[in-house]
C-alpha cells in the first residue's frame, strides 16, 4: 500500500530537533522523501504496522503533528509532479 506520511514537529527545543531527525530517519527507512516533511512509503501491511508504531512512539501529540494518507492504485496513477527532484517509482527495480 502507498502511504503518504506528513509531519510537523515543534523544533523550538533540542528535544524537538531530535524527534524531527528520528521521524525523518524512520521514514527514510520505509520510503522516499518527496518534500521536506513528506514521504511516500510503499509498504506491506506488516511494515505499515511497524512504521506507524515507531512514528507514534517518537512524536509528542501535544507538540507535533503526524498525518497519514492512504493512496490506492487509482490515486497513485493520478499523481502529478512538476519541478526538480522527480520521485522514482518505488515498485521499479533499483539499479546501483
């Protein structure tokens, strides 16, 4: 399933900056960054459970915001991108 993960973390204090890095690193392990605080994560259901659990344990609900958007195949095929940094399709083979 394709999940769009968006977050806004209060970084006024050192602890917030640390949470921001942890959330970003967690998302990087499951998807690709498409904006500064937005990741496309193409995950299986088990991976989603782990990812969501890690994010919810990291964020502070009284200071931060997490949003998850579940995109089905119809929506996935209707995504438009304009500008630099065109994201790659995570379903395509990765050539290193």
